[in-house]
């Protein structure tokens, strides 16, 4: 990200070598030049890649990891253009054909890529595998980077010796093609090795003779990497035999069951296997019944779902689960999956399987959010930090008192109820100004002056009229900007600043708290302690559109450092549609201040009932009073620290 902030346009090109990926753009064959990649722009924004072009023309198809951002996190911003390019398998299989036809296709694509990226603020090019992938057709990742003229960031899985050895090979190939290495990221690092790698890895990279920085270390989080039954459904292309309500349940270990029932039951009762996935042959009726019995007993005793799962294996022609057993299984809740293959083949697949993000598994995706500390909080104003009805009544009374004093004839003809009705009518009839309450109040008053007659009010002079309109509006605006904040708000701001500074690693001048409002009060008129704590105010009048439009949230996000992701930011408000759903669609985390909430405060979504979580899916927390926001932020930051220690 650069100076243009979140409105920056992004173009991501993904290069891969996969003959089976029929949904991706393919280069190669006689019509390589005709099958130019389809570049797609989505909505009002995008975070890296969201969509892939279809090689058959027609509609766009969704990419896997990319869909996470668009469908679940919804953290897109600016305009995003995305593309995925795959080498046709027939080209890879025919070396002569590859040399003959592929380079033309690749050059055509790379040229198009250079042309298209000229209208983008920046471009991210992602290559699959190591830098040598694609060498079979003389178009590997290093060459692609060289032809595009882009620098490279190398990513390696955690470790010291093995990771550096892998990177050394990639580094050497980049040097051959003249590609500059901008930095290294270590991924999936054990938490107990993070400090060691942060100290020693930069020293190892000095052996390259360049000042290559270690950009960052990503810890391995079991909550993100442990596979679920949903993952195994995808791996084996089948569905659970039991209820699919627990398909998101994750497993920390896999155990092959070959022993007798007694030994198996002793494992089941050990806490070590509470979240284990067991694999056994479908003919082991004793193991199946023992598993189901233990799961039922566990849930009745503890009142929580049993965390284990069972995969059954066997040849589909001979060893499918027996009918009487299927009747028992299909009414069970504990996850059971049948895989029509040998036990050896199934275990081999499971052993080499790496769980991926799936947009369907929102719990796992949102776990990523909980591993990110809160760094900034924005607030709505009316009915969040003060009583909106009270302050509006006070401001309206002052406004009409001014009219009565200065223009009694107008005040008599347009009492408060009539004036407010007129203002509402103009708000509906002037949709382009519906968000601008300053314009609407002045426009309505100007209409009233015209109806009574400017001359009758001694306002025939244009300067006098404009002065009158401004003074009348100030009579409203001053008390509008002098609310009585709810008790404890100052202490809330102080506590939040301390908490946010503790989780902040950037510059001390970075904003911590801000305002996003549809109202028209002025920051300068608000209490001094409010001004001291709030770094900025983004209003609908300023941006030109009200909440819940993501435009106003994007404007607020741009106030924070470019290094912040949207999951670092939290919006607090009382209006579910405008504040909660609007902020969620913009990719921020949300706290709903609901004075009518009759249940205990829910500091996380996990504290909500299933029904409430579904009904209020956009709310990451629900509290009755705004003062509870500090407890929510502390809880989230504690969870972030805990997840990093796992």
C-alpha cells in the first residue's frame, strides 16, 4: 500500500503449472494468443486476488483463498483486478510443442500484464511452488519476475537450516535471472522458535552478500492449520454419514485403530485424544459402536460436543457400512466419514494433506481475526456516546428560539413540528443531499423565508439573508455539538488508549481513536477531553455519502497507518444496519452497543447463542453500554496473544 491508502487499485497475477485446473486461464496450444486472460474488476474494491478468469469464456469462477476475503472477511478496498494463469498439461507433456507454442503465449500474456498494470497503483504477482516451477516450458517464476521487471519476496516454511537451504536455491535462480530479492517471510513457525529465528535468520542471510531483510515471521496457529471434517470431505470427495452440523470440527492428531475394543476405549477416555481423528476399517463394528457410545456418554456427562471424529475405510463393492449400523450412524451427532478406498491409501492421503482455508468454514477464517490485536477504534456518536434524542431536542429548541426572536412572523407560520416535516420532505425529494443535514436545515429555512416573504422579514438584501441563515444554523449547531456524554466515556477513552498503545508496534503518532458519523456536529465544539482523545472525525457531509456505505468507512480506514489491516480496526455503534453491517461489509470488526439487549454482554461471537449468532452475524460483540467496549477490546487482545502462544 502506498500514499493512496485503501483506495489503491490492485492487480494480482497468479502463475501456476497445473494441467488439471480446467477452470483457470491456460497458456499453450495453438490458440494461446486468443485465450487472453480475463481481467475482472469487482465491486468497489478488492484485496489482492478475488476472481479467476474462465478458460471457457462465460462467467467468472471463484478462487479458493481469494474468496475468503470477498465472501467472509469482506475486507476489500479500492479496485481489484485478479487473474490466474495455468500452463496447459498437453503443453507440459510435449516438450517440442511447449518450446514451439508456449513462449508466444507467455510473452503475449506478459505484455498484456505490463499494459494492464499501467492503470493500477501496484501489482502483486504470485508464483506457485519454488522459483524453478515452470522450467519445463522455459517460463519459471524467476523468468516471469525478470520479464515483468518486478522484485521478489521469498516465502519459506519455518525452521533455520532447512528453510535457509530452500531459500538459497531460490535465491540463486533469482540471481541468474537478475531478479532483486526485496525480503524474506518465514511461514508456519513454531511459537517457541520465533525469537530464535528473528535473531539468527538475518545473520544467515548476510551470507548472500546483500542486505536482504527478514520482513516477518508468521507463527503456526493450530486453530488455522488443524484439518476439519469439511477438509476431509473435500479430500475424499464424499460427505459425512452423520449430521453435517459438526463438519467444521478440527482435529489435532490422527490415529489408526488396529487394536481391540478395550485398548481403543482406553484411548477414548484419555484427554490426549479428545480432539483426535480415528481411522479404522468399516468392518470394525465394535470400534464404530464403541466410538458412538463414548461420544454419547461424553456429551451427556459434560454437556459439550465430543471433539473426536471417525473415518471408515474399505472397498465400496464389499465393505460398505451394514444397513443396521447405518441406521445408528445417521442419527448420531459425532462426525463419521466413509471413504471408499483401502486403509493404507486413506492414511497416505491424510498424512500428506494440508488443510486450506475454505470460505464455508467462517469460524476458522474469523479465528484469523482473533489472532490480530486491535490497534484502532472508531465510534458512532448519537446514541453510542451520548443520548441523540436529548441533544437534538436541545439544539432544535435553540434554533426555534432564535427564529422566534429574530423573525417571529416566520416562527409563527413554521412551528417546530411543521418545520421538521418540511425538512423530512426535502430529505426525500433531494436524494443527493439526503445525508447533508447542514444543507437540509438551511435549505428548509430558505424555503420558509421565501414563503413568508424576504421583504416582510427585512431580509431582502442578499447579504442580510445569508447572514441570517448562517446565524440561525449556528444557533442549532452550537448546542448540537455540546452533548452530555454518557457516564464513564472519558475513562473509556483513557483505558482504550492505554490498551491500544500496548498492542501497537508502529509510530507513536498513529491515531488510536476516531469518529464515523452521519450527524453534523463539529469536533471543535465537543468537550475538550473528547477532542484530546479523538484523532479525527469522518462525517457523511464530508465524504458525500452516509453509513452504511463502505465509502465512509474506507475514508476512516485511510486515516490509520497503511500497515494496518482492516482486522486491526474496530467500529462501535448503536445502529445495526448503519454501524454494524456497514462496518462489517467494509472489513472492520464490530461492537454493537444495544441498550435494549436483555442478555449478558457477549464479548465475542462465541458468547452468543446459536440463534443470536445467526441473527446478528455482523456483530462480533454485543454490549448494553458503551463502557463495556474496553472489556471487549481487552478480551480480543488477550485472545490474540493466546493464539500466538498455542
